[in-house]
C-alpha cells in the first residue's frame, strides 16, 4: 500500500455550465482538507447521497469541487491525535464527509479524529465499507425498535424499500434476531434475494393501491416498521401499525411530504422514530459499530454486495438514479 500523498488518484466532482462532471484525476496532499487523521482509503461504497452529490441541484454538496463518497474505510497513515494511532484500521462516515469535505473516492482522505471509528477485530475494512452508511442506518433502525420495546413475539415488522441498501441490511438484521420480516418492494427481481436474507413474506410497494384514497387508520398489520421510503409509503405504514408499535423512518425516495393525521399517534399510541446517521454523536456511533462486529453483524453481507472499482462508480450512480440498483455497492479504491 502506497503511504505517500505526493500523488494519488481521486474521483473529483466539478460543477460546470453543463452540470456536474465526475472525473478520475491525479491530485496531491494540497488537495486534502485540514484534519488530524490521514487515512489510506481501501474501500468506500455508493449511497443515494453520493448520487445526489453529482446531480445538479442535488442539495447535499456545499461547494465544488469535491471528492464524493460518504463512507470510507482504510488504514491510518498519519495522525496528530493520541487517540488514533498510525496503523489503526478505521471507518468514517457521516458528518461532512463527501458533502462538505472530500470523501472516500480517493486513495487518501483526511478527517478530524473525532469522526473516526477504530474497527473491532474480525471486521475488515471491506466489511465496514460494505455496511457503510446504509447498513449503519439499518442497524440504528433495528436498535431503535428494540429500545422501544418491540420484540419478535410482538408480530411482524415491515421493511419498505426492502431492495435498497438500508432495506436489504434491515431484512438481514431483523430476521437474524428472530423477527418475522415482511419485505415491501416493487422489484420482482429482488424477491429471491429478500427470501435469502430471511424475509418471511414479500408484498408490493405500499400503499398497495396507490390510487385509493388514504385512510387515517387502516387495518392494524405490523408490530413495527423500518421505513426507507417516506412520502405516501410512510403515511400508509403509520396508519397500519398495531397499538403501541413504532416506525423507524430514514428515507425520502418517495418524497419528503407525509400526508397523515394524528390518529395513529393518539388512538394507537404508536411512535415515529427519526433515524439520522449523519450527526449521530461519535460515542454512540462507536458503540453501535462495536455491535455491528458482534450481535448486530449482518450475516449475509456478501449476498447483498456488489464490488466495483473507481471506474465503476458512475455506472452504479446512474443505476441508483434510475431506481435500478439493488443492495450495496462496494467500491475498491486500492
């Protein structure tokens, strides 16, 4: 592994009059932002936010040029922090990585020490990047439902957008922990994968009849939900959760607006649990990563992961924009 930042490879997004370009460039240490920890990046991944970073008016990048990649995993090659030693294998994601400062689609990255998570023994940098923001968000969602008091004995958990990065890992984690998982997806091509991940039942996109007039309260079906979609899907799920249940919501591919009423909350006592991995405090982040190496470790990560090199990033981003991507895309940076 090259440890010199004199010259290295990076995918750089630049804003032009015609839109945003993503080009493979050679840069040097002067390109890196300030920070205490320099990481030789071995792996990154591709998330919906990475697609937005190279989409005109995507709304996630402050200023261009920028190296996208909101996840990065690798080995520390320089450190000014007593808490993060050179040679430590680490993962970093969220905060401003890939949106406000250069991210994981480069052979080197520099970040503040308080954004870094040292990896537990047995969790490789490839595993950490494959889990990435999406898998971490899924783990946050499962942990939130369990902390709300929901267990396998309470009934089925529905996962919306189940074929996506968050959804596939959520199905895996929930089924491994003994929950009856109902996977909601509009992709028939993903059914076999979702069954492999442990889905007990597969339903179409929710609401199942998109033309029907929304009901403030529908038939109580779910003990809880992991919603990765938002919009009309979240409204439908809220109206069909059983008494005392909860919905862990993290997505907005179905739109940011939710048309619903207070009835699910005041008549069924359900809880809406907002899930945000971007600004989550580092102590809680490190604690959950410890669980991801232990009792919350995805058991079928290989089944949901496709590996590409830096030259394959644009193709996956295009598939994400078209809604044609399934599971997780691991980027081999070195």
